[in-house]
C-alpha cells in the first residue's frame, strides 16, 4: 500500500511539473506565434474566405484556462480575379 501511494505521489508530482513547464513556456516565449501563425492564418482563410493578418500571438493562462491574445488583427476579403 505504501508503494502505491509513493508511485501515485510521484506521478502527480510529474504531472504538476509538466503542467507548470507548459504554462511557463507558452506564456513567456513566442513559441505559439512562431510555430502556429501560418497554420492559424491558412485555417481561417479556408473556413471564412477572409485573409487574416496579425502582428503577434500570445497565450495567457488563468488557472487551466488559456486565453489567446492577438495583437493588430486585420481581416481582408479575398479579391476575385
């Protein structure tokens, strides 16, 4: 029984550490902006037929709830050729 509690406490500790690391990395670096900007723009264009441009993209956490913050958002309709 004691070993089970020790394993559970280790697993919970590891999960908390990984969650903390995820929050610190996503909130304090531009990793979201760098890796996902083009994917977000192309998905938005596919779904809405609008061109999306923005200067920066960041994540802020409120507990376990992330908020995506987009600065200088511009939407343009696609020109017909």
